[in-house]
C-alpha cells in the first residue's frame, strides 16, 4: 500500500529559448508512515518532482507518466479535484517561507484559513486550533505570535508557521521541500522529532526533499538520489549513505561538511586541515568593523522586544568571524547593525575606522561601497524584473558610475564565473533559476565590487553540498587573495567550524561565549553551546541514531 506512487514521470518546461527537460522517467513510492528522502544537487529535478506530485507545476510544464496520491490521480486532474486533495490528503512545506506566506495577513489567520478550508468549524475554533498548532511546532508565546504578520517573525519562525499550516489537517502525505533550511540546529531537531512523531502516530508518509545529508541520516527510511532529472540510486538510508553504489552519490557525500565533535564521537571523523586563505587570526590588524556594547530594541511600550543587549564583536582584515545561535538570537540583527541598516539604541559601530552613526551623505555612501552583502533569502534580495546580469551589475551602476558598459559586462562575467555560473544564465530572470543558483547570483552581486567586508547572512543555506563547498572555497581563496573581512552568519555549525577562525555564540540577543572556532566548538564553556553542538545531525544514520537516543535519554533524566 502506498500514499504516493510515481511511475515513469517526465516533466519538460517550454521556455523562450526552447524546451528544457527537468525530469526523465522517474518512478518512486512512499508508504504510510515512511519517509523517502529525495536528494541531489541544485537543478537535479528534486523540487520539480515534489511540485508535480501536488499538481503545482507552472503552466509551461508538460507532464507525462502517472502520479497517484492516496488513490487519486494527479496527472490530468482538474483544479477542483486538486484543491480538494491539497491541504487534506497531501500538504507541502515549501523551501522559502517568505514566498509561501501572505505578507498582508496575520499568521494565525492564515493557519485558521487552512483549517476551515477542510473542516466544518467556527472561526473561533479555527483560531484556537491555529494557536495550538503554533505551540506544537515550538513557536514561543503562540497566542501573541498568532496576531503577528510574517515580516515580524524571524526566518526560522516563519518556517515553523509554514509547517504548522502543512500539518493542520493531518494529511496522509506530507511533501517537505527543504523544511529545515531556515531553522537553527536545535529547532531543526525539534521539527524533525515533530514530523517523525506525526508520521508514526497518524501513518503520514513523507517525501523529504533536501540537500542536508545529516537530516537525511536523522529522519529518512529510504533515499533516492537524483542527477540531471533521473534517479541514479535508491535504497535504505544506511545502504545509500554508508555503502553508496553510484559514483555521484559518493561525490555528494564527500562534499558534506562534517562537524568535528568531542570524544568519543570525534574519532568518527578525522581532523580537518586548515582551509586556504587567512588560516590564522590577524590579531594585530585594525578592526574592519567593530560593534561595542550595542543594544537594539524593536517596538514601543509593552510591545518592545530586546533584539540585542550589550553586544560587542570585532572583525579584522582577512578574518572570518562566525556568528551562531538559535533563531531569534539576534544574529541577523547584529549583521544589519554592522551594515548600518539598523540604528542601535546604545553603543557604537565603527566601519573602516569611521563612526557609522556620524557619517552622512556621500562619505557614508562611499563607506558602504566597501561592503558586500549576501542575504538569507535570495528571492527577496533579487529584483524579479531584472535579468541575472542586471542584478549583478546594479552595485556597479550605483557605486562606480564612471565605468563603461563593456567594463561592467566584463566585471559581471568575471563575478558569475567566480561562483561557477555559466554565461548562459546571465540573460535569465531570477525566478527561472533554482534556489541554489539564485543564492550564487546573490554572492556574485556581493563580490562584484571587490569589497573590504563581506557580510554573509546564511549564504549557503540554499545550496546543495557540493556547490556549498565550491562557493566556500571561492570565498576563502578570494579572501586570501584580497584580504577582505567576513562576518559569517549561519546556523550550520559544521560550515562555521570549517570556514571561520573565530566564533561568537549569541543567545536571546546577548553574547553567550566567543573564542577561536575549534576551541569553542570542541570545548564549549556553556551548556547552551553544548546543546547547540549536540543537536547537529551527522551524515551517518547509525551514529545519528545513537546520538538521538542519547539526547532523548538525557532529556528524561
């Protein structure tokens, strides 16, 4: 018995430049209570398969083959039949919560709408159900958060709202497209536990689309590996991750960043060599950016929220500082303070030796031209009306107005090549690219001005593991060559450990601890940091099962 059956699926998109085959002859099955992980690099067709299963492909898609969800045929079904299916029989958690939520509607009302679409309940009952769902997915103060708009929530909180909407009606099939991309490791562990319990209690089948091999090891029963629209390997999770049969699967697993942990688990993974670039902390150089005793509050009166409290941090030339912590810990706020986008209530911010608060007009614009920015959400940060080349060239038009058009085109081509994007993508729009490709466009846009400071807010969260490694190696090589500083905001501790020389751990807007990366992450001083490290899943299903059991036993004592 299956809740999802896909047979000989083929999907081709019609574009202005011709037909683009996205999926070819894919056959998959998901049984009740089972999790099938669909993995592969960006552009491999994973999300296309997921969208096809819910009938959500764009109008320019041609579909052949057969898709059955709990006995209902999807291919060829009319919109009314698909509407009855979605939300009740099958639900989907999308990769980018900012685009999945209505920015003009309160999150409680959006969840309640999903409830009322499929249940005969009053508005009051639906509102109470929405609050309870927010509580189930770990949203703090759910009664208050239900009245918030999406923009008032952090990225991780928005993703939890999307998950609450997906499980609102206890669907038989849950399709999760990168469901933990925006979540910190502790909330990720909680969400995976929630999805695991839902699958076990109600027999919900899960199709998990992800590039996070740790999540696959922690959550999946079976794995299907996709390459260029085809499934090249499938099998039980232990077989595929520990004894991969296909060369491409071995390539993917070799690119996974692996967190070096304390004994006895540390022996599982060898010590990593120091990366290229500025491997040693340049303690004697002047700070490129410095936050000193910075406090930030949002809102007024009883609605005031303390985002940062007396935060101090320094990033020097050629140095990468990792800023880590749970969702809503203040990581992104601290990065925005460093960029001058958020004015602190108290404390000072120094950028390239200048007091940012006292710098105005043209000098301030000149100062900020030395900063490159990669934001967490590539959809929100790229103008959909522009081509890829125009998006990358925009900083040049703003800050280097004397540059000729041929010079701009050459610089844009160089930036795209640095992030491993082909010239053929330059004329496309951002929405024609995969999530990983869009994030690389954002990185190219940040590097095009050859900045002295790169502020990267979750720069690799949307990238598959091999592209992630390539992008980080590019940043490291350029940093070693150009000597720019990097403030690296991330919830991926394995990436931070591999990429940053120092780490600052934030908790509830305050600095919990800081120090050299390997020292802090191998021998943390605080219980909070130890809990963060323990929540990181490792890409070994046997070891991860033991770690999960140990965490569960510890939680009950």
